[in-house]
C-alpha cells in the first residue's frame, strides 16, 4: 500500500463513527474467516448500491 492509499484510508476512517467502524471491522473479520468471501463481498456491495 502506498502513501496515497494510506492517506485516503485514514481520511475515510476519520469520517466514520464508532458504530460504522465496528460494523466494518466485523464484516472484514467475516470475510477473512469465511470460505465464501465472494458471497459476503457481494452482499456488502448490494447493500451499498455498488455493482
């Protein structure tokens, strides 16, 4: 990860509230521990309106 990506990530994180951060970390944990990560990622994208 280069410095530009890290700065962008820190900017995004600074704008999130605690509840959003905890929810995001929970989803990330599920993805990392799941054998069906693609399904979880697709669900997240669908919930955010991303295709």
